[in-house]
């Protein structure tokens, strides 16, 4: 396997382990344990760890290893505040240019948000919810905006996993995306104020159970 693919495999697996609670917040993981776990050389492991540190997923602790960064309730509120201003603002800019074909794409993703797979599995539900917001952002044809939202959602995924992992079974997942239909209908009516209102309501509602 190529070096870059090895690094991605290690990166993805560490991220998965953090999200699924295998590595808890504040836990220390070491280069050596990861090299042994994946059976690879030091280079791809170190590169994955460096990237995770640059994204504030891990923090390097000299002579100890790498600590899983703990996210706070305040971090979640900060991300939601950012998303509210950012996504709603972008929607105001692009609402009159969104086509019927693009609205159909949103409707299909919204269907998946309430489908059988989403009802059975929180992570499937959350992935479809992320897809809805990323698809809407993609209509702006702004790569920087898309990547910024993608990064915010990645951090929010970790935060929700840390705070709500033991509550997933008690949440009625499809209800968390109940505003998607309202967003779509407001866009179809070219009502930017209403579309932004429902988009904000959707962001604030998710995970607050």
C-alpha cells in the first residue's frame, strides 16, 4: 500500500476510534502502540498524528504521547453559532440561483434522513444530515466555504459523540431533521428570510435532547 494511503488509513481509524469512544477524551495514545496496532512503519503513523494535531483532534504531550482533546459544551455552542451565521448568510446569497434539480437533490437526501437506515443507526442519520447541509453549501460553488463547513461538521461529530454517546438510543432521530422540508419549501418560494429561519432552527435543534 502506498505511503499516503497508509497514512489515511491510520488517520481514519484513529478518528473512528475517538468518535466511537475507543479512545476517550484526555486519554494518551502513543506512536509505538499505533505502529504495533497497524503493523506499519513510523512514518505514516507520525504523519497521521501530526495532521490530527493540526486539526486539534490530538495534542502532543512531550515524552508522553498524544492526548485526545476534550471538547466542551461551549465548543458545541461556538460551532453552532458559527454555522448559524455562516450557512444562513450563504443561503441569503444563493437562494435565487438554486434550481429545481438542486432542490430535488435536497429532497432525496431529506428522504434518506428519515429512512429505515437512519432510524436504525444514529451515525447513518447524522451522515445524511451532514450531507443535506453540505449539499446546500455546494450550490454556492465556493470551495473554501464548502471545506470550512466540512471541517466544522467534522469537529461537531466528535463533540456530539463525546457528549451524547450514551443518549443516542433515547433520541428520535428523524425528528432532528424535521425542518429540512421547511427549508426546501422556503427556497422553492424564494423566501430567504424564512429559509434562513428554518435552517437556523434545524442547526440549533440537532442533538439538543
